[in-house]
C-alpha cells in the first residue's frame, strides 16, 4: 500500500450553506491536487460516501453549516476510523452553538455581546427585549453560519416582525454593537493576520458576504500594534477554550473605546481563495496552496500514526 493517501475533499452537504460549500470544495480540491493525490466528493445526504476507505483516504471537509460543521459528519468519520482535518466532533458541536461558545470563552475572561437565547415556541415579549437591550438588536439562529437567518432590527415594529417570522429552532437576540467587525484565522493554535470587514450596507449579512463588490476587506486590519496583539491572543484563547484542533476562524466586533467582543468561532469557514481565512493567511505571506497544504498536514500525521504497525 502506498504511503500517500488520497485527500478526499467533501463539499456540498444538505445545509442552507450548500452552495457556499460547493465553491469552497472545488477551490480546495484544485489547490490540494498540486501537492497530494486528491479526489473531490459531492455530499448529497447526511452520510459517508460508500467509496470512502479509512486505509486510503484522509478527509478534508468543506461542509459548512448543519451536519457538516456541527459534529454530525465528524461523528460518522470517527466511527468509520477515517482521519480528517479540522476540529473533532465535540469541538464542532460546541462551536456551532453560539450560546455554549459564549459560556466557554467568557469563562476564560473574554467578552461576548449581551444576548438572550430562546426556542421558537417561547418567544420573548417585544417590550422585555427592548427594556433589556434597546431597540437596536440582532436576531439570528443559535446554530447556523454564513449569516443564515440574520435579521438586523432598529425599531419595535421590526422586532415584532422578526419574531413573528420565527417558526422553529433555537434563536438568539443580541444587543447590536456598532463598530468594526474583524476575522482572525487560527492555524495550528496560532493566530494569523486580522482582517477587517467593511460591508457597504453597514451589515455583514448573506448578501454582503457573497455578492461581489458589496464589502471591502482590509488585510491586515488597520489596528494599533497593541490591539493587534491583544486580539490575536484572544483568538488563540477562544480556540483553545473550545477544544479547537488544526484550524478555525474567530470573529470579533470592536465597539466604543476599543472594547472588543467575540462573535463566534467558525470551525469550517468559507474556503475560496477570496474567503476570510485565506485572507488572514496571506497577511502572513502564505498563499492559498500553501495554506491548504498546512491545513491537511495534522490529519496526514494522524492517518500515518493509525496505519503504522503496532510495535511489539
């Protein structure tokens, strides 16, 4: 058997982020093929491809959102004994839940935005929300990515409409912080460059993320050296606190007086060449091909360790 496994790139999936994942998967497969035997798998159901072989494949997943990013696929890979890149099942499940993530990082001294989590069947009264956070709030699913379902609210009427549109799932209402949004890639536990996100609409929603020309990105972000060091350290702390493995992207918001708050941790972030994690890596002089090569190395090491004959 050859010592060089095939990198199985997973893309697609069944979540609301399927189209984003298809783009990420193709970009990563092309880049990985420059360094390794590579095959692109399109995932169309919540199951492993029947051709997947733990003795031949190492999985590089780009499955964003539900099942792909929340520990579901990771549990299947673990059960099948397949080596894979990125966070393990427990860390993936934890970081997909925004409220649990907040609790973990708050315990390590990091600030998060004040919020309220609730199931769809127990929506909070509008006046209670306004009394607690004011009229300017953000309403979003507690366990989705890519700004799926995100609603920006500025009046009681808008909040009433937003709550009325919720029919299932668990949701989060947060006080809206007006400031600067940042993204930091973490690779091997070390923070890379900081990217500032400046949506022209003022809101980094799904359209602003995936429509060309609607958002300006500054990489590296124009921050003081001291604040840069502080935020990079915070990204590393958040990654470690949530049991991160291999890589992730950590997002922050800076408010008044340079107070900063953790927004979320993305364990399988967008991975086109123009995505935020690759932008963060380019700040460190690492191009896309070099980045994906580094991202897959720990999984290759786990694969070879598992395949090594047991020493007597």
